[in-house]
C-alpha cells in the first residue's frame, strides 16, 4: 500500500489525523540532515506519520508523482536505524522537475565524498515531528526503474513475512555487535540478506543503495544495488 493512502497508516497515534488536517505546507520545515552511526533502534510508529507528512507535501504538486514509504521504518515492528526512507517515483521525462520539487521543500544534496549521481539522485533532510527529529532519505527514481520495483518488493516481503522480518533484525544486530558503526559498511554487510530475499544471489558483492555511493559503483542504479532499507 502506498504512503499516500490512509489505510497504510493504521499505526498512526491517536489524534494524528485530527492534527494533520490542521497542518499546512507553511508548517512543514525540513531541517539539516545529520548523518549518524549505524544502530538498530526499536521500530517507531511515528516514523510512518513523518513519511506521510512529506508525501502529502509532494504528491499534489505534480501530476503522476507517486511517493512510497520504504525501508524498515515502513514495516511495523521492523527495528533499524530509524531513518525514514521515501521513494519518489516520477513520470517519464520529469526527473529535473522532480529534483527541483524535492529541493524546494528544503531537502539537501548529499554532503558525502561520492553521492548518488544527479540522474538517480538522493536528497537528505530531517523533520521534527512528535517531539523527535526524523532523519530522512528521499530517493528520486523513474517509476519504471527496476530499482523501484525492488524497493517495494523487499518492503512488502518484510510486511507479510514475520519470520523474514525477525531474521532481518537479527542480521542487523549481528552486524552492529561485530563492531560495524559506519552506515555505508553497515549497508554493505546486510546487502547479502537483501539479495537473497530478492533472488539476486549472483550479486552479493554489490551493496544496497545508501546515503553514499562507493567509488567503484557505476554511475547508474541499474547494477542491482538499489535496494536500501534502514
């Protein structure tokens, strides 16, 4: 279920919908992103609300634009880094306009040595909601890209399979317990789990998408490295 559908937000806290109806775009303030260490935090239902707030600000501004909440924060009871990942799927020919739209809300370009290319951009930012600050990754993708389908497929598998969800959390904790704290290394370390889930066993040497591209990564996301979850 997509992020813009109210049915996807059954976990929203009491009073959220009443508050949301009073909020306007002028109330939306995207703050500066803070890149933190890899952690595995208890799942927070308020992350779903944060995702919805940004989706509601984006979707009405472009015909055919679709926003999906992906990653662990989109899956009930899936512990993870707590970063809210959004996938913004743009219609044919609208990459530049979609980048500009996301930027206009206050999202920032990555300040890492090797960011995603502008033909497959990612923007970052933070949203203060319900007493805490949610770090956010906004992946801008063509609606028909293979990576778009993979992001949704992995999210939906985690939502529907509790055993898989528990195994994924266990793998995250195992990585962190081994002393991995860098977010990029963390994403690489759990990449094999995601590849197995998606039937991409032959690509286990490839990392899922993250806030930074490794220097050896091709300039497109067609290599199959595109699935990122927090």
